[in-house]
């Protein structure tokens, strides 16, 4: 079998490994399958290429352009999944593991593509929060914006997920408009290299947007600036060494870390043997111990059960684990493959021995287990091992030592407060799960343990059929945790994009803020509409285009008819004496929704035209009551425009209702879908 030369992609060129390259072994056979690393890489050329070529090209694109780019990349990777599967078997991963790594990574890109189109503007400035009124009359305002960093993101990834680990960082980075240099772990970098080749060969990415280092980074991190970001996944020791370097600290270089995590799963006090929750708990622990051979940053390392149920959990878990077929990951019958390397196998055994000094191994024997279709002495195979810690209050190593493999420790708790205290002994984790049908238990854990965990996963008989699992980070939700887990936050939807952008407070007049944000701000100049805006196509409408309607007087008959017609006979509309006893009303008042209906009647163009649909109403506020005899009129302004597809776009209108004294009566934003010009 030929040896793979895993190359780096440097400033537009693929560079082969040199004579000092590191060997990479097949996790299943132990044989050398490839080599990677080149100590002569021109890291400054990589940084310059990213900053001078990739960054400007990405920043020219809008968020929607970048989102479409992500979707195209995900589609391309999806079309080449089988090639990635075939190569990834050598990492020890099963087909089920591939679904998490490869399919999960592609799915993450699709989610960020969707969120970029739905939640971000078709612009290159992101508005973070609402406009702040900084002056009495509204002539001086403030707004937080976020813009792309003018640097490069250096992604240092772990060995366990060579595809997902790259894509979950890459998707928000590219959406932010920042180029990336990815450095996969050497043990599985050959799978990452194929994924990078697929993306680069597609021609979808602009030059300089993506580069890759197979092997070491050299002194790249010492050449970073305040505009660069390091996003790291790996051990706490390595993270500390990197983030505490003088150059990183002196230049305040952003460092996002996801590292060691002693994740816990709590069997609720209500979830005894015979309940659906008990069976679910055992199933979840089994899955987290065997998926990727336990090589997951979110795997369950500490199993917490009520003291009376510890033996039952051990018995049930042992029965499930004994049926788990360990062996050649390509075999359909295999349920758990190998660890990534024999070096990793030795590390897990060393860490298991440390845990074993304070706990008793009750399931699994690394010296006596079956492996199907492979040689257990050559491949990096281990059986699932469960330890029982009888005294978790005084034991320390079960709470501070992570064996990154199929190893977990069970411990009993006396009451829920004790369970929470034990979970928090991990001093910060990525996730803790609670299997309970008692909502009070869930709330107590959220209050007591939330500060120590990046994610709390609750599951029971009601949600078990659709839940995604304890160990599944989702692109919609934050992935990261405090303390030992690194203090970082990845994913989390648009929150993840913000790591690669700078939040800036801008202050100025309404016209200045409107020009910067491309979103009309109340108080900014109005553009008189050349025709009724509802007769104008999406392309023709200008931000700030405004109409002012004629007034309409509200009569008592209007109020009573609306009450009778809708059934809304609330006393403030029908009983003058009762309304006057209410401190908010001077007497009988018009319904708020009557005012909205009349407002629509004042500004709507009834004839067929480019307005296709009214799709929503946001930020509605009623400011002042309207009585019979008062009049209302409307100012309607084009606030923002967002293309949605090739046929139409979304127009956000700012509507203000005022009375005969020019006092604001109501304010809201109307959403319509407007057709493009044919």
C-alpha cells in the first residue's frame, strides 16, 4: 500500500511534506498510512495571502453572498461524502461515526448558510441591538455595529472530528468575512485534506479564503496581530501554553478555546428502574461511551445516580455494553471502532489507571475483550470501561482526569443538591445532562449548575423521540463552557459569527446612522415618494422613502361597531365610568387594533401591484390612547430592504401613528414581500 503524502495548502499552492514529516498510522491495523508536516512552510506568506487577498475578497461580499457561498460548499461536500467516508474508516470511525463527523459538519454549514440569509442583512455591516437615544430630542443617537476583522482566523483542531471540527469553525468564520488557515490534528489530517481539496477544487471560494497546514504551525502564532483570531480545540495544557504566550497576551489576540471537559449526566431522583427515564439514561450513557470510541469532547465522563440506584445502573449499563460489537469499523455489525492511534490508546490506559486509584473498575477489561475482524494487538482497540467511585466527595481524580476514550465513572448521590455539587466539581464543562420527568428537578439543576456548564441537556419520555442526544453540539446552540472547558463559545447561531467581527459603537445624527446602517432611523431625512410606495417594485424603493396619509377621525360608532364585530368588549372601550377609574385611560378609548386597521386603510393601495403579501408586524407599541373625536394619521417609511430570492424581497416599513396634536399614538414595523421588476 502506498503511503499518503498529506500536503499543506500555502498561498495558493499545495506543498508536500519534507523529510522530517511525522508518520500517521491506520487506527485499525496500526500500519503507517501516511506522513505529514513540513518545517519550511512560509507561514508569513500564508498570513499575507489571507490578509491581502482572501480578506478583501470576502469583505466585498455581503452576508447573503457569503451565506450562498456556504450553501454551495456544503452542497459540494455532500456530493463527495462517500470518498470522505471511505478514507475516514482508517481513523477507526464506524459508518455511524461518519454521520456525526462528515454529515454533521456539512449540516452545520447548511444551518449557517440559512441563518446568514434569514438573520443577517444583505450588507457587510451587522446591526447589534437597537438604536440608543442619547439626546433629548433625538438628534444624537447611538448604534452598535459589527464589521469583519481585517485579519485571519487560525483554526487549530482536534483529531476526533477531522471534518466537523473544521467546518463548525469555518462556517461562522467565512460568514463573518474572514479568511481561515486550518490546522487539523496530524493523526487524522488526511481526511481534512480531502475535504479542503473538495472545497478548493469547486472554485466556490475566492483566492486566499482557505488555507491548510498539515503538521506544525511553526512560529505563525507569533506573527498574529490584534485583527487575527485563534480558535483552538484540544487539551487544556496545550491551550494554556498557547493562549498564555507573551505575544498573544500583549497584543490581546482573540483566543477561543474548547478543551478538557469532565461532562456529567444525572439520573433524576424520580427516574428509578422501571421508568422510561431510567432506560433512556442507560441508553444515553451507552451511546456516549461507544460513539467515536468515546473520543468526543462532549462524551459522558461522570455518571451520577441516586445512591439506591447505582447498582441497577451498573447492571443495566453492563448488559448493554456487553452486546456492543467492537471491531473493524467497515463491518456492518461493528458498533464501536478503534481509537485514533495506539499512542492515544496508551494515553487512555494511563488516564484510566489514574482514575482507578480512587475508583473500582466494574465493567470492561482492557486485557480481555473481543475484537471482530481486526487484530486487537495491532489496532488501537479498547473495550468500554466503567469505574465506580464509592466516595465522590473526597475523590479528586474522577473530577479532574479525562480519559479521552470509552471510559466513564459512576458515582452515587444522596439528594439533588449533592448531585449538583458533584456535577460542579468538574469545574466547568461543555455539557451536563439530566434525565428527569420532574420539572422542579430540571429548574433546580438549571439554577444550581448552569454557571458551571456551557449547555444543559434535559430529556425524558416526552422529548426522547426527537431529542438530539447529550453529546450532540448543534449549530443553533452555544458549544463551549467555562473553567476547565476553556471559557469559549463556538456555534450558537450568529453568536458564533461575532467571534470574527468587531463590535463598534457608532454615534451621530439620524442621517449619519441611516447612511452607515442602510436602515432608516427615525428622525433621519425623509424622501418624498414619487408615487405610492405600494405601486413600486422592490428595486425602485429607496431607504427613507415616505408617505404621509390624510387624517381620519375616530367616532364612538367606530369603537362600538368594532367591539360588536370582533367580540372585544373590554370595559375600557365600552364603559366610560370604569375606564376613568383606570389610571391609563381618560375614559372610553378606541381599541389598539382598531387603530391599526384604520391605519392600514389609510396607507394601503388596493389595486394589484408589486406588494405580494403582508408577512408580519414587529415592535408594536401603543403610546397614547385615542378617544372618540380624535383623529389619526400615518407616516409610512421604507426602513430596510432584504432580497429573499430571484422573484421578491422583504421590505420593512416604519409606521408611526399620530393624533391631531402630533402626539405619537402607536409605532410599529410592517413587513411585506415586494416583487422585483419583471
